[in-house]
């Protein structure tokens, strides 16, 4: 009987996939062992196949790629304007902003 591991880090699971894939363990066996140790919801079948395919294509990084999201509305100009307004009226508090 194996001890299950709850809430594994994604990069840890991917490291196991990469390691076992490098040892030429069949994908079905890798997935079976992942489920046995980490539980049924460890990784979706589609994501598992994606990672195996990427490792077979030469990927070595187990971390997510940086991706663009919603752009920040904070920029240097806005920070400068806020600082200027604070200097104009020293009675401002953080709560007043």
C-alpha cells in the first residue's frame, strides 16, 4: 500500500512525468502511477498528454511559461501623479486615496 500525497505542486507532478518519460516508461503506466500516488484529480488526461508530448519534443522546463494577462493600469506616470498629489496635500492618508 502506498501513501498518497495530497495537493502536489504542478511542477512536482511534471517532474515525475519528465523523469519517468525519460526512462521510457509508457505514458499509460506513468498516468496510472500518478493517479495511484496523487489521486484521481492529479492532472487531466489532456494536460498529461500535452506534457508528455512537450517532453518528447525536447522541453526540459517543468514550470509554466510566462503568459500575458490583463495589463496593469499602474505605470510610472500614474505613480508620479499620485506622489505629486500627496506632496500637494500632506493631509492625505492611504485611506483617502
